[in-house]
């Protein structure tokens, strides 16, 4: 349904769209409201080009999700949806996208058409546990009820690829690409807890450990390093952080080398596996004018491991390593050596190791468009 919101005054309003799901009437009333999306027929800010495209699509196809990640994984993780309810919502998203694909394929005559599916990514995150027998949330019942879900999504998207192939002539280039693969996320690592117990971070004495998130219990006057986000580790550098204590130059280099050595040696006593596959300095993996803005170290986790949910929020729980008990059970924020993506093409690809960065220059070359010097990818020979 559409909703109107007053903005600043009764004379200014904006429109949004949402979906309701009535879970239960008795004994207690439960009504779920989805996140409010931008209304494509009356957008609060530009989301289509040309601007009339959104209204045309609503007239032809009905309302559709406009948020970037429309599968409501948060409702599943928070227990608002059960597995079946989430699957129904995610399937609705896919079918809406399939209608869009069919419509655009029927209109397309020449030029460049790009279509993105969020389906395989978001649902691999949430339902990897249904196919991974070693995941702590795997059960035979889950596999029986939903082990078919991920394979069914691949089959459905294959149908869409078939639609495109039916409409192609011999001169049309078709490329199907994923930006990464997937691996299990079975165990989570509390990076900040390890930093604290290893003497690189310190709490305020007035706080109990794990009492707060967002680094609120961190004594920055004694903290040398901290983890932020999923793969990033920063030094508390003097002159950069407000209360930095680590000097640039030799002190930072020595500290980074020490952290790399110790992090790569961490072992999960429960499984006997190394938790971290590698730790990179930014200049080893990045290039360009903004390398200096990258994290001081990039933590590349081993297969089956990822930064904990508490690490992302700046918390310091007691455990270093623990089971991942969130339905978000598959991931790709690990060492890239485990996460090769997929490239399928209707022409022979003339390189043995194509990368994601090769796609843009290759596509530009197909249209005879000059390739910007800032692009680092190669032009792949497609014959």
C-alpha cells in the first residue's frame, strides 16, 4: 500500500510504499509492517532515468520493492519471520524481479541491457544452513523443509536466462556474472575481544566488559588497535583518531607486523582450524589514489569463519570464538581465495583467469568506447 508523510509542514508531503503481513489475530494480535520503500510512481528523490520510468513500470507491473536489498533478512534474524514466512517473502521478491526482466527483454532492441538479481546473494546468506550439515543451525527437519530452496532459485533464474537466449540473435553478446562465491559462516570471531585480551585494547575501569557497543567502554588513551566493520582493523593513530596514541612511521610498521603474525596464528581449539587465513596491508591488495584511506590492516578470514556480530558494533564479549547462531549462515567476507565468482558467456573468453574488474573495459570495448585510464581491468578477447 502507499503511505503519505508530512514533511516540515502540512503543505509538504512525500509518498512511500510498504507491505503488511498479518501473522496472527488471536490470542495476541501480530501485524508486520515491512520497511517503507520509495514510491516509484511518486518518488521522494530520483530513482529512475528517465524520471517517468517508475510510473510506467507501476502501471504495467504493479508496485515493486525499491530498496537495495528487498529480501527482509532482518525479520528472519530477529525471529519476526519463521523460515517459511521469510521464504514466501523472498519468493515474492524474485517473482517481481522476473516480471521486470520479462518486460524489459520484450522492450529491448539494441544497446546495453543490465539486469541484477539480489535473490541468490541474500538467500544464500540466510539459507546456507539448510545445505551445510556442519553448520550449528542445521537440522534434518530444516533440510527436509527448505533444503530445496537455494537450488529452486537457481532453476528459476535459469529460466530468465533462457528467456534472454530465446530473443538473442547471433550478434548479441550475453554475459552472466557473479561478483563473488559463497562459503559457510559457522563460527564467529570477536576481534575486539582478542585485541583486549592481547593487550592492544583497554576498557574503562568503570565499565564491565561487554556492557556496551560502539566502543563506549574503550579507554582510547591506552588502546592501540580496534576492529571496525567486518574485515577492517585500524591502529589508534596519533593525529588521525581523536585520542590516537600510535605514532606514524616505525611504531606503526612494527605494530602492524606484530598483529599480522599473531592474528594468523590464532587457532580454534574446538575445530583445530586457523581462524584467519591472511592479513593484508592495504598497499598489497589495493591501488589508486585512495589507498591511504583504507584500513591499516585487512583481515581475511578462513573458510567457515567471519568477524562476529559484536565486532562489527564495537563490543567486547568474553568469548573469542563462538558458534554463529544467526540464520545469516553463509557469507563472502572471507579470504577471496575461497570465493571465486562465476562468469558464463556465449563466446569464448580469451583469458584463463577473468576477474570482475575485466568486465567494464571489455563491455566498453565491445561498443567502441575508449577505456578510462583509471580502470585497472583488462579487455578480454571474446571470439
